[in-house]
């Protein structure tokens, strides 16, 4: 998979949300988005996901332009802002309901993914009573359970303890080794430096710098 973002600009009235974004990405790599709140990280992820359309420019997935040839990337796992799960359902029941839409992930795959992210699939506790950390882990499990070609994780380590952060970083690295193209946003430059191949620094809807990282001893 290859992603090309060309001259992408998005405005709402006079407010510029994204301005003249130009990026190329490819499978088997992890790309970081670093910047303060409101810098444009989440909005750029929404653009790549097909959740917004540009005023100028385009996002191309392979040879298909989002909003013209396809509405959304054809194989995507997404954790964006607040995951929308059914509050009264357990974590497993929520994931099973979502997995049934495509029929890719079966019960065993769902359970194994939950265990991998640090959740117990046998726990009958409702999502509404989950802690913030548990909700975040379920969102990550949802994004990766079908082994998509494109994985987008917006602030995936929010509300996680140090052990869980290391575990999630290892999962991200594993998905990369399986050939996925992964995009991760974070406030922490140090976290992104630990596993990303390239980091894009954003401010005011613009990419102000990009940095290619030579990884020698990941995670």
C-alpha cells in the first residue's frame, strides 16, 4: 500500500484546518504525527480516513483517490478520538458486533487480540463501566483485530500506564512487521522516536518539519 497526500487544504469558513499538506507513505513503516492540541494531527488523520473532503488537493490510496474513486480506504483500522462502543455491551460483545460487519475476524481472533492488548475477553463488565485505560485498549483492539493494511491510531497511549504503553508499542511494531502502514499521533516526541520510521511535526494545520528515523533497536 502507498498513500500520497498532495496539496491537501481544508478550510471551514475562514479557518484553515489543513494547509498544503504533501506526504508520501508506504507499507511496512510507522509514521508519527507530533504536535500540540489543535495542531492538525487529528484532522489529517480524518482526511486520510475519508471522514472529511478537501477544498484543494487529494489523498490517494494506491491508485484510488478518496472522495472520488473510493469513499474510504478499503482496508483500515481506526482509533480516532473517542471510540464509539455500545455502553451496555461487554468488550468482547462490542468487538464481535463490529467484526460481523466484514466477517474477517472470528471469535478466537477477537479474543486473542483482546488478550494481546491487556483485556480479558471473558470479562462480562459493560463498556460503560470500563476505566479510561480499558476503553483505550478496546479501541486499539478494534483497530487491529482484522489485521488491516492501514492502521491509524490517534493518541493511542492516553490513560495507559508505563507497562501498557510498552505493550502497545510492541503491538504497533508487530503490525509493522506484518506489512501494515501505521500512522500514530502523540504529544510525546520521545515515544514516537522509539518506534517510528518518520515523524511529521505539525502546527496550525501545517507540516513544519519531517524527520526520518534510523531505527537500530526498536522497542
